[in-house]
C-alpha cells in the first residue's frame, strides 16, 4: 500500500521547505549569539552589527593575549629570533586593528 502524501501539492512542499530554512537560519543566529535579522530588509541591523563587532573585538583581543603569552613562555634565545620578531609584529598589527574597531563602535 503506498504511503499517503505529506503535502498535497509541490507548492505546499516548497512552502514547508522555506519555513524550515527560515527556522534553521534563526537557530543558527541564536547559536552565534546574534540578534535576529530585522523584519524589514531595508532596516539596518544596528544591534546585530554591534554584536558582530563586539565578537570580533573579543576574538582579536583573545588572539593578542594568546600570542603574547606564547612569546613570553619561550626561551630567551627564541625571543631574540626572527620568528619572535614576526610574532610581535603580528601582535602589533592586531592591536592596531583593535583600536580601529573601537573607533567604529
């Protein structure tokens, strides 16, 4: 005996698919800690953008702390090497980027 159809028409099937996608996107935003997108597409998502900038700031700050502690945990000989200088240059670039981000907020 054939199984009964879940949806009567392809249009109903497509509508259900779109609803599942919308729900999935909302769930993904919630997992990332971002507010939902605005109902009107032309409305700017200032709260969402602010949250994204705050997350970027947090990630960059954590990277600077980890890189600096990595540098500090190495031997004195390594700290005088070219690799250490490259690492410190990256740390300085990240700190400048953080300062620029603070200007955006």
